[in-house]
């Protein structure tokens, strides 16, 4: 099965009728898509009550992809409010209980930073993270090209298979070491994650700085031809991994929702079990 979704649910106004309140957007979102990526979990370990509320607001078949907290992946943008690694992992794991109990946790996404290169020390740290998060399905995404260099590509994929990592396949600009190539190889027979970050090469090559860097880096509108190419790739990958999560992260210009809808129409995908649909700007397209 192919699960198409977006990063977050608050910023895709084209999906929602005028006047939709922020507190109503997740339920409305879940009438369009069966899955969502929780980006907020990267910036802070979310309160237990948040996941409990989000679980209650979505259909039984809905699935959350929850990003690993920044302290786990070593980004550390700002102060880490935990006295030890044990405390940090414990808090993160405890926060996810509402999703695990409701069976709505699709996976935990561990996205490592551009400076996390292929080294013995980092391989050992990946083993530690996987051990700590052993109760969850976990996806692994790299941002340093060394993991998929000619020297290490096959070893990286074999390592991910042995350690039970779901491969997070990326579509992103190719710039120096701080991005990874599109490696179309699942490492888990059950699940594969694909994240479309856009192809804004000029913005991607700029250093991350300021509060509005995301508004520039993920500014991209996929063409119909590019989405058709992805449809062919996804059908191929589906033969190797039963469930494909296909997430649009090109949110900066509001293109993600439209691109996702175009992909669904192109692929002829219609989901059952979504939340009831309210009148939206997409009704003409969906009919």
C-alpha cells in the first residue's frame, strides 16, 4: 500500500475551508491523507497529552511518522533540557505511548545532520539509538554523502538491514557532502519511507541560518513529469517493500498539498477510512 502524506498539518491552507481553526486542522487533514509527519517532535519532546489528542482526532487507520528529537540525532539547536541521555530517551519513549497504544505510530524517523558522516564512531551511535528505540519501527535518513559513496554504499544498506532500519529514501538537491543521492533500495520488506524535499539547489547550498531558513530551502513545486517519474519508482519499490510512505516536505511555497493531490490522481489512489470530508478548495479536483 502507498501512504501519501505531508509534513505537518497546520500550514496547508489549501486543504481547509475558510475559517478552519488550528485546533480543527488535523481532523480536516485526515480527511485527505492517511498519514502525516510530526515535525514538531524534532524541536521538543511532545507532551503526552498532545499525542493523546492527536490520536483521538484521527481515524483508526491513520498513521503518524514521528521525527526523533534533535538531542537524539545530534542537531541540538538550542538547549537540551535533559540531564542525561537516559533521561532524554526515556522522556521521548514515554511521550509516544498514546500512539503505540492506539496502533497509530507508523514509525520514528531518525534524520541525522549533514555533519554526521560515515565513521566507526557514528556507526556505533546508530546501534545505540536503535537499541534504545528497539520497541518502535525506525526509519533512518542521512544527510552526508559518505554513507552512499562507492566505498560504503553496499555496507550502509547491509548495516541498515541487519539493524532493522527502515530506509528513508530522499529526493533532494545534490550539493557537496551535505546531501545524499536518491538510493532506491528498501532495507525492510514491510516498510519504506520516501521524503520529497524539493530540488531547490541554490537554497539548499546556503548555510542554515535565521528563523526563516525553512521558507527558502523547501521552496519547490514538482512538475507533472517529475511526479510521473516518482509514480514509476514507487510502483517498483512496492514490489520490494509492502508499505510505502510517500511524504511531501516541499512546504515552503504551499506546493506540498497540491503536489500530493496530483500524485494521488495520477496513481489512481483512493483511500477508505479517512475522516469525513468538509467542503474544501479541492472538491472540484477530487470529484
